[in-house]
């Protein structure tokens, strides 16, 4: 009988908890994520989405991303490139346990598109 790996075994395949993934986010963003996990309120994900974008934006704006109009274009307006968008997608998939197809993300052009997209991919999800 092969023993089960333990969390302290140092294996790289150990799952990282969502809260561990966002430990570097500000307290209010982590609190919003916990609210999403406990209530299923997808609107609570908005600060999380902005924090993820802020991590991967190539040129940090002087004002918070949440103050930009929802119609702001991710590529033309904020300077995201395909690599940065890919990193946002991977992080979001891992954090929320969702799958995002390339064809789907190509339809996301603005801040509001991204918020709406994440809201539909993770509707009413609650932590177990």
C-alpha cells in the first residue's frame, strides 16, 4: 500500500487554496473574495477582477482601474497585450476553478466585458 502524500511532503502538485493565491491582494479585496465564496455574490468579484488586472497590466495607470469607465478597452485603452491577457486568464481560471476557452476571451474587449464574462462563468458559486 502506497502512503498518501501529506501537505508537508513538499510535492508541487499540492493544491494551493484560493486565499493563498490572493494573499498579496489588499485586505478589502480578499474580504470581497471571501464574501463571494460564502454568499455566491458574483458582484463581490469585481474588486478581485481589478486586482488581477492590476497585477498583469503592462503599464500601471496612476488611478485605480475601478475608476475607469466600463467601456475602457483592455488592449487599446489600458495597453494589455496577448501575454498579459493570457496571464489574467490563467490566474482567473485557477482562482475560480473555471475554464475559459480562447474563443470566449477573444470576445472580451472592455472592462465591463471582462466583469460580465467572469460573472457568467462563476454565477452563484460557493465554496465547499
